């Protein structure tokens, strides 16, 4: 049997008695539609007349505009195990912003 511990309070999670909650966070760069430059490598432009010139242009653009690379390498995935108490705290304040005065990790 695997042993888990809460990534926030480090308390061991007994999976037979407690529920283990998993938080998955993905951080990636949002690719906005910036018009022609992005459509060149991401969009479908098959209706263009001059395909050869189009291909040449596209290849040149791919060299200095690595849109696909940005999508792959820019993504950071994180995964955390949380006990039930920390799960509730997390849901109240997912980004850990210190605006809420009642948000307190100390035991009382
Ligand atoms: Zn915890």
C-alpha cells in the first residue's frame, strides 16, 4: 500500500480512513489570436491560391516564430496531494492570496 502525505501540512494521509484529494495545476502561456503571424503556423489557410509561395513563407515563419514550441515547453504541470482540511482551505483561497484575514494555516 502506498503512503501519502499532505503536501500542505505534511500530515500523513491514511487512505483507508481519510480521503486523499489531488490538486492538479497547469500553468501555460495563453496563445491569443494575434492575426496573420499566428495563423501562419496554427491556422488553416488552405484556401490561399499560391500554395508554393505560401509554404515557403510558412517555413520561414516557423523558423523564428516557434508557436508549437511555446505550447509544449511553456506548460508546467503540478500535482499535489491534500488532506481534507487542506483541501477546504485550498478551495477557499486557491492562489494563496493574503487578502482574507480568516485564512490561517496555524492550528487553533
Ligand atoms: Zn493537510
